[in-house]
C-alpha cells in the first residue's frame, strides 16, 4: 500500500471521511462554539439580573449543555464523577426549565 491508499482507507474508517487533523479541528470548533455560547448566556444573565429580571432560560441552556457533555463523557470513560456531574447539571437544567415556565 502506498501513502495515498492508506490515507483513503483511514478516511473511510473515520467519521464523515475526515482525517485525524480534520477531526481535531472539527472537535475544537465545537468546544470554541460552546465557550462563546456560555459567555453570551453569562452576559445576558448578568444584564437581566442587574435589571431585576428572571434569567432562568440562560442557565437552563448552559446546564443542559454541561449535562449532555458529562453524560457523554461518562458513557465513554465510565468515570463516576462524570455521572454525578451529569445528574446534578441535569437536575439544574430541569429546575431552571420549570422556573422559566412558572415565572
């Protein structure tokens, strides 16, 4: 096998035909996107808190994201702290969702 055949075979085996470098860029882009969403939710929450308004929806977004992340990490790594963090953030997301609709 030459180098080109090996690369093509590797692409077929991996997600959406992405090579290792492309997969890393893909994963990092989602991480950066999550940071931007988190910062925006924090800014909007602070603004609403300063103006004595409820901001449950922003907390629900962040905690739901964290819950999903923790449960995925638990599923793949089988580490109990990720399970605990997933349960806690899931409960927080659910609580904020309920408060959002009640207020």
